[in-house]
């Protein structure tokens, strides 16, 4: 007898008990032998519960191990990787990969063939891919952000009409915290292909201010006044030196521009301080800050004055 014949016979023998069991169950129902049917049901239930308990045990033990492994790698990443956004992304990838391995281990343990699972995944792969195409684009965008590194955790950026501090780069979304303590989740796909303004990359920033005064004001006085305020502020850098000139003649005012450099951390304190000090200094020196005015003539009143 050939080896091929033996293999076929072995396969037939393996499939035979299931067929016999199905047939005997139907015959038992027809014959009214419910006690034997109940025994078969009880045996199958015990077998199922046993596998279920084993699966739950493996799941909880595996979850505990994954938590410990993730904690270990988190400590390693904290020592080796300064970028918090990159650390969070790598930890997310690690957790997902470990849970996939755990699920495959549970499937093999309870006796489900992974070949059939792979065939099922392949058959629905196209439909799932179409359904989650945006999420796949977000995942690819997250990978591109971490490779290109337009920002890192803790940077203050502006993108997709939102400005805030980067907290983390997830698998699908980047999390920002705004100045008013709102949490914003931006999809990685549009974020990676759009414009990103990073205010934390450079150590210094320039503060641009426009000051309006009345016509007839002394140009040199205003220029020197603005320069004195800027040079006396401790947060304004000496190099580059502050700059002040008359920039424009408007309809009802002349405009002066003041440009100073400061560290990125002091940008907003310096901006607020200069605004307050310039306003107080202009009032103290008798320099008026003009505001738009409109003169309205009533047609009826004008006609009555002409008749008189």
C-alpha cells in the first residue's frame, strides 16, 4: 500500500468521528433517546468551557506580561529617546504587536487552525482596507512625521488651523494641548501633508509691534521713546539691536514699527510688557493715539438750514 493511500485513509479516519457524531445526534433526536443526547451535549460543553478557561488564563497572563514588557521598553526609551512623541508612537506599535502575538497564541492553544483564520482575513482584507483607508493614511502619516521630525514632544506648533503644544504622536492622531487647556487630536494624514509652523525650533523670535500716533507728532521723539522702552526691558536681546522707524502714513495717523528680538520662551511676556509700557509712555509724553472717526451730515437738517 502506497504512502499516499495511507495519508488519505488517515484523513478519512480523522473526519469520520465528527460525521458519526452528527449522524448519531440526529438519530438520537428521532429515536427520542434524549439522555444520550444530553450526555453528548454535556461532554461538548465541558470541553468548550475548558478551552474557554484556558483561553482566558492565557489572555490575562499574556496581558500581565505585555504590561511588564511595555514598562521595561518605556524605561529604555526614556533613557535613549528624548522625543516624547516618538516614544509614545513606538510604545503603541509595541503594544499592538504583542497583543496580535497573544491572540494568535490563544487561537493555536484552543485548537483553531491559523490557516483558516489567515484565509478568512485574506477574504475580507479588501473590504476592510476600503473601510479603513483613512486610518491607513493616518498611520502612514504618523510614520512620515516621525521620520521627517518637523516637531517633537513639547514643541508649540500651528497646523490645520490649530495651535498648541505637542503631547504625543499616536498611531492615528497627534495630540495637542492649546493655551486654554483644550486637548485637540489631529489626524496624522492631513498633518503630515499640510503646512506646519513650529514656534519652538529656533531659540529666539522677533516681536513686531505697530504704534499709531497723531499727525504733527515729533517723529524723532516717538522713535527714541520706543527705542528707550525696548532697550530698558530685561527680556529684549541687545543683539540684534532693537529697531524703530516710521513705517506708514495712514488716513488719520502715522504708523511706527518697533522690532525687537527675545528668547522664544519670553515671546509673550515681552509682547504684553511692551504694549503696556508703550501705551503709558505715549500718554505721559502727551502723544495721542488716534482712532477712526466719522462725521455724519443729515440731509433733512441741511435742507432746513438752506431754506433759512
